[in-house]
C-alpha cells in the first residue's frame, strides 16, 4: 500500500526523475536543494539514498501531509520502517501519543499562529537555512531525563514557488541540554558560594602593581571596603604593608604555580594591619606568562593572635610543667601517653621519648586497673577526677601517687592531662599509722573489754573522788548504770561507803601509797543489805609524780563471809551434835600411823591424858573374837577404797564389853595415795541388846507360829477323819433307829448330827485358813470381772432363792492369786447375802482409782455392823450372831483378811446397823506392779 502511495505522489515522482549527485548536508539551503531538485530532477529513490546518508533523522511529506521520504536515521530513531510509513500521515506518532500537527505540517500550511501555539518555545526562523524554522521541544516522558529535540523544518516549493511539501530534520540534543543545565546549576552554586563565602576570593593580574579583575563581597569586607566595586578601584600592591612581600609572593607564584596558606601582613581601608592567609594559583597564557591569578584570602588576625597567645601560654605552661615536682603527662582515655614532662619519665624510669605511645596500663597495678573504668567514667562525666593510685616503675618499685586528671579534649580517643604527685612516703606513713592505730585500737578495745567484763568492780576517780570511768561490775555493785556515775562523786553515788572511801583517799594523798582494806556498808543496789568488799585503792600519778586520780578495784566478799560464818556455825553444830550423840570421831594418819580421837572416847580409854596411839593400839580395844572381822574390814578399805563399816565388840578399860558401830573413809592425797582414814564410832550396845532380844523373840514367835500353823493344819486335817466317822455313824444311827427311839433320843441324835456337821464346817474353814500362807505364791494377772461372773454362776441358786442382785461394772485386772481372789469375793458376797433381811439383797462391787491405788468396795444393803465391833469381825471364830440367827463359823472374814494381807493389801469396813455394810480393800499401785 505504501508503495502504491509513493507512486501516487506524482508531483515528486515527476520532479525527481533524473539521477544526479548532489550534496545534501546541514546548512544546505533548501532553495538550493529545490533548485537542484528542479535541475536534476532526480528520482525519489536517489533522494532517499542521499537522505539515508544523513546521521540526522529526516523525513519529507507532500502537500497532503503524507510521508514521502523516511530516512534510515529516522527508521532507527522511530523504530518505524519507511515502507510502513511512506504514504501515510502517521509521522506524528514518532513524537506524540495522539494525533496532532508536527512542525513540518504547520510550516507547509504556513500556519504561523499554529506554530506559535504548538511550539511556543524557541520556535524561530532558522539562522542557517533560509525560509526554514527551528524549534526545540522537550519530551519529559522520554528517557530517564526526558528528551530534548531540536527541529529544523523547511518547505519544498516547485518552480512557481508553490509549496509542494515539507522537509523535517531533527537532532536529539538531550545530552547537551542536560550538560548545559548542570553547568548552569554548578555555576550558580559556585557563584552563590563565592558571593556568600566568608573567605575572600579574588582574580587579579600578576604585574607588580596588580589590578583586580574580580573579587567577592567577602574579599571587600575583609579589607574594610563597602563593596567589591570599591576595592577593585585600588591596586593589589596597595594592600601590602611591606612591598617586598608582594614581590616575593609573585616570584614564588611564578616559580611554583601556586601558593598555599601564605601568611601576609596587609592593611585595611582604614590603614590598620590585618593578618591574612593567602592561597593562590596562577593561570598561564599560551606563551608562558601569567595571564591572571585566582586566589583566596582568609582573615587570620584573630587566629594568629590566639596562636601567639597559645604559644606564649604553652611556653609558660611547658616551663611550669617542666619545673613542677609533679609528674605530668597527656594521654587519651585509653591511657596512651602523648606527651609527658621529665619528672613523669623519671618516675617511671624511662626516657621521655620512650614513653610517648606507651599505655599507662603497663605501669598500673592490678588494683588500679580494676578501677580504671570507673575513673575514666567519672572523668568523662565530670571532666576532672582525683584519685590515689600506685604505679610500678622500670625498677619494679611501687610508688603511690595522688593523681589529678582533667579532660583537655573529648574528641576521638580524648585528650587528658594527668598530674601525679608522689605520696609513697605519706602512704607508707599512713599505713604504719593505720597499723599502729589498729593495734592500739585493738589493744584499747581489749583492755576496755577486760575492764568492762572484769568480775571485780573497777573505777577511776579524780582527786575530788568523782567517777571518771567505771566498769559494769562496780556500777552494778553501786546500783546505778555506768553512765549515771560519770562526773558524780562517791558521796553522791555510795553515801554509806563514802566516809570510809574519803578516809582512804586522804591517806593516799598523804602517803602517795596504795591502800587495801575491807569495806562494809550498803549501796543502792541492795537496799539495806550490809555488804563487804575487799578494796584496793591505787594512786594515779602524772609524769611529775603528782597524784591526779585514784584507781580503785573492789571485790565483793559478802557471800564468802556469810558462807564462812555459816560454815563455822554448822561445824559448831556438828561438833555439838556428835558430842551430844556420844559419838567418837577418829582420825588415823596412815603415813605416820597416828590415831587421834575426839568426842566420847574417855569411857574407852579411861580418864587422863590420851595415850599415843597407832593402828595396833586401836585394835587392842577390839574383842578378840571380832578382831579378824575388823582387820579384814580395814584391809578392804585400804585396798579397794570401800567405805569402812563394821560392828564389833570392844573391851573398855574397865573390862566391860560394848558393841560399837564403826564407820570410816579413806582420804587420799593429790597423788592418789591413802593419806588418812577418818570415821566415827558409835556405841550401839543398847541397840544391840534390844536387837538381839528382838531377834530372839522373833525366832521364838516364828517357831510358835509355825507350830501353831502346823497344829491347826494337823488338827483340822487329822480331825477330818474321826469327825467324818462320827458324822456317818450318827447318820446311820438316825437312819436305823430314828423311829425306834423316843423323841428325846431322836432330838439328841439330831443335835449330835448338827454339831458334827458344824464342826466339820469349822474344821474345813480352819483348814482353808491354815492353808492360806502355806500356799506358794502363784500370782498372775486376774480379771476380777471373770471371778465375779464365776461366783454369780456358782451361787445362782442362792441368789435366786434370796432374790439377790449383784452389780458390778468395769473392774481392773490385778496381779493376784486367782483361787484366793475367788475365796475372798465369795466370802464377802455370801456374807452380804447372808446378813441381809431385805426383800431384795443388793450388792455393788466397784473399784476406784485413788492416786496409784485401786480401792475395791463390796457394798450391801444388809443388816449392817455396829462400828464398835471394830476389827473383831476379822478375828478367827469371832461372830456377832448365834448360829440360830445366822449360820456360820466365824472364819469367813478372818480368811478374807489373811488373803488380803498375804497380798500386801489392807482391809477395812464402814457400816451402821440397819444401813448396810461397805467392805474395802486397797491394792497399792506399787504392790500391784510388783506382785
Ligand atoms: P460367820 O459369817 O461365819 O459368822 P464371818 O467371819 O464371815 O463369820 O463374819 C463374822 C461376823 O461378822 C458375822 O458373824 C457377822 O455378825 C458379821 N458380818 C460379816 N459380814 C457381815 C455383813 N455383810 N453384814 C453384817 N454383818 C456381817
């Protein structure tokens, strides 16, 4: 289609018929081109070839705004092939997103208003191509910085001057535009910098007089001129105080090409001097001479003044630093030494130079290193720090320093100055002092502690006998606190003792000597109690032997005194007792074999002086029959240390025989050797006689008792047989002859049987009674409840017959003879039923705990007993009733009593006639336990 359209552009086709070579380049006038075109009439392809040689994108449209030619550069730029666009009016697509006229469209239409409208910026007739227009257009959205295009557009006219088409060429000027912009910006920045800089900037000529080409406002200001224009009126040389300086400056500049930081003394508009620092660079002409000079000027008057002052002060300061006795160094926060004075170097034993760069840590003790961080922290916070530290020098000797550090600069690692003052001697002294102070303190506190805790009273009095110091013991003796004493006189604190005290003090002041004495009196501590002290009063003298006070020590001996008196009294009492008791005291000194006697010995030894006695003389009083016994006892005591105890007969001076109980004990010396034997001897003749008589009576009694028991046993036992015979024959007699005999005879037989039966009962009871003690002890745990159950069971018939009731609750288990316990309760219960005329005899059996004992009680509601009968009822064969009233043998309670006593218990009763009886027996806990 495109090709067809090309053909249709007949105008061009016709006009560009001939091939020809012609030059198409920028700057070629379109009219020339048109002329050439007219002349040569080259064909369109040829023209295309020519355009294709151009590096600029170019295209041609015809009068109908259709693309006729589209060169290679255009293809590259637009990425649209000429074959695709030729013949169309789509050339706008290269530049715009929607259809709008391109420059060439407006130019061929000669629409100048449109041109102005669509290309408002920089659209103007071209200076280079006549009749052509140029414009620049910015496309902000093309490329990273947008795109600037520069267009050149011209019309193509025919011979008649009619417009037959248009030619548009353009160039991408983005790079140039950006560079221009940047340059402009930087120039602006630079200008504003120069304008606003505090530093003076100038450009001048290099001839000796020198003319200013340009200066900035700061330059004018530095020299006191109102504006750059004003200063530019003068010559450069006019600024110099010394003309030679300018000459020198130019020479150096000529030689070096540039000068940096040259200090120059110049003068201001008001002729005052000004120190400046000038840096300048020469700009050379091609021929080698200096075209102009650019330079910068800085007012350094203040800096130089400050530097001079600093230098001065540094000099002064260094001379101080060097001359002070202290060590001085400058270091950073880490401790790296930057500078130091000689003294510091000497302290560490190094040369000054050696120390620069070394770290202070190398000389610090571990102790110092441990608190280094804290010191640095404090220094950073406060700016200064003072501390004590120890430093070890090259020789290894440690010195102590008082160190004062302060910050000079916080920048970087910091800059710190430290002054070190050697305080080793002071430290050592302090240490020594501390040590001795500690020692003294310790000793003082020891003394103080001893003083205060001393069991005896101690105090210091001044010359007016006022308390300066007092310990706890004495304060307690006086009855006040130690503090209450201080400053008070003895008269105020111990008025009862003050008179004695004042007398002692007087003596001390007169003689200057210590006084010891016993003191008696009362103090507030024990109201009214007279107490005794042993007191020592010692004068305290100053260096000129003047008495300045009194040291007093007091030991209370009240109790000792009392004890002594009590001892004396008790000894006296003992002596009187012994003497009163007729006791002889004897002391046998074993070592020198001397016997000494006291008390009632005169009966034995006879009146007159006591003869010298030894062991053998002592034994000579002993009855020959007891001698062996006595000697053995002595030996045993001496040998085994046993107490000596012997009963012996003695023969007195008057030949009478006396029983003596002699007791003794060995007293040993410190080495454990028997030293003395002491003892007493008691005349027991009377006791002995009684005792012997008693023994005899007992023996006789025992024998008769045994005989009696034997008799009772034998009698009751042996009587059983003939009695049984009598009874059985009487029964037989009754059986056979009862109805054959007269009534009297029958009555006699009946009496005889009755008597025999009673006798049998009595004999049985007597046998039981005699057997009680004969029985060998068979004690075991007995549950009384069981016994009562058994009895209730056995007496069932009697109980029923008598309508009796037996009550018993929980009863203890006791240790006893089971059979005898049955006997005991049986007798008591049967009596309670028997001696009872109530319709319902009732018996209560209880046991009650009293202390450790069990008290058993058998209580009935029977006829009761007249208390006047006393213990008669417990005696054998003793009855209160005739057999007609109540049957019985009178042995029941005797058996009960004997059983009770055999167990070690006791029986009693309480009763009133008609009010029932209570029988008691106690079972002691102790016995119960033992049984
Ligand atoms: P006996 O019952 O065989 O007469 P005892 O020795 O048992 O002999 O009693 C002695 C006497 O004590 C009795 O004759 C009686 O008078 C009196 N007696 C004993 N127990 C009781 C009692 N529970 N109540 C009243 N009197 C009693």
